[in-house]
């Protein structure tokens, strides 16, 4: 690990809480976090609290079954956080990831824990760039929570949040648009989930470019965000001044005998 002395340990019986990132530095942890105790008379429980303004990048295969609270800075989940079994052979699922105001959960790894993002918290797939973050459980964006997605039109790639169960949102979709001019017909798969509920309260920026708008009609069905011509743009109607006028079709070719319907 490249992590330095930036952790605080609190113990309570078989429960251990590691408070990491307190120095506010950027660190990468390559180790494995476990429950510590797997004795036949007692099962340990490890919780993680991400503090400090820097990021903590986690790359290993984590097995702890406690909760993960991100209270400041960024936790970058590039490894896995999966199920494990205790001494009885019983499997457990990791406890909830809770992203609080001003904090961010990012990464291109996976976790089997449910994720809840509170008002002012951010979930941002990718590790300082475009990537896919996989949540093998439910994701809930509370009002004011943010899903941050980077889209690179020129490279035809974008971030994606993959959710195995339900993606529920009352939050904000924040798009980082880079490289290229957006056009009618563009589409980006930014989400995948077994089920969807709710709706985004806002999209930022509100439009992809002048004269265009976001098409979210299937976003919470198939995860696709599309670009279309803004309502009110283009030809809204055609009118001939007289029945004896010269008529043209929409390709600009003259029409000798127009239909009576126009």
C-alpha cells in the first residue's frame, strides 16, 4: 500500500471502525480489509469511514461486512467488495455505502453493498476519467443527490453506472460534456438496472447545445440518454398562398399536381 498514517481505529468489542483519509491526502490502498475476528465464539465486524478532502483509492478484494460511510473527499472503489462467509459457512452481504453531503463515491470496480446518496452527495463512475462502476445491489439517490456522468462524444464513450437491482432517483443528473459537438440523434447508455423508479429532478447542463435538447423518454427504461432537435425548431407547417401557386415537396422538387390536402 502507498497509504501513510492517515487512519484512526476505534474498537467496540468485536466491532472495529477504521476512519481513513483524515490527513486530506490522496492515497491508494492495495490491501484487503476483513472482519478481523472469525472465532467460533465471536464474529468480527469492520466499518469504514472515509474522511478528509483527498481521495482514497481501494484496489483489492474487500471482504468486510460492516458499513461504509463517505463523509468527505472521494472513495474510489476500483477493486471488489463481495460476499464472504463466516465460520459457520453462512454468507453475508456487505453493509450499506452511505455517501453524505460534499462527498463522492467513484471508481471502476464493484460492490455488493446497497448504495444510498444523500442531498449534496455524488456518485461518479470512473477513476479520474471515464469508466463503469458496478453496484450489485440497489442504488438510491435522495433529493439533491448527484449522479455525475462524463461523456466524450468525439471518442464515442461515456461513464456508466451498472446496477444489478433497483436504481431509484429523486436526484440530479450532472453531465460533464467533453470533446466534440453534440448533434441530433446522439445517444449514450449511461445506466443499466434491473428496475427503475422515480425521476431526475434536473439535468445539468439543461441542454447539450443551442437548438438541441435532451431526450430522456427511455432513460429510466433502457438507460439511454439521447439528443434531439429542441421543440419548436425546424418546419412547423407549410401554407400555400393560392391554389394556383407553385408547389414543392420537402426535398425542394416542384410538384406538378399537388394533393388537395396540401
